[in-house]
C-alpha cells in the first residue's frame, strides 16, 4: 500500500480546497472567454467601420476633381 503524508482528514481538506480553487478558476476562464468574445465583436465592428470609411474615401477621391490639374 502507498503511504500518504498527512492524516486522512488533512488530505480530504486539501482535496476540498483544490476542488474549490478549480471551480473558481473554471468560472474565471468562462468570464474571460465571454469578455474575449465581446472584444472580438467590438474589434470586428471597428474594422467594418474602417473599411466603410475607406470605401467612402476612395469613392470621394474618384468623384472630386484633381486639384493639381486646375480648372
């Protein structure tokens, strides 16, 4: 039989403590994943807005007369 350090009560207390910490960490991981998902949506939204602005800017550049050529 394998010997263990500590009394069975101490081992049980350690196991309980580790299980509680694991649950806390799992909860934190879930929170972080949700935050990352929201951040990803915000980044995508900003990226889309920048692409729309670039498209409008490109269209404006095509429609406006070139000031270097004069009237």
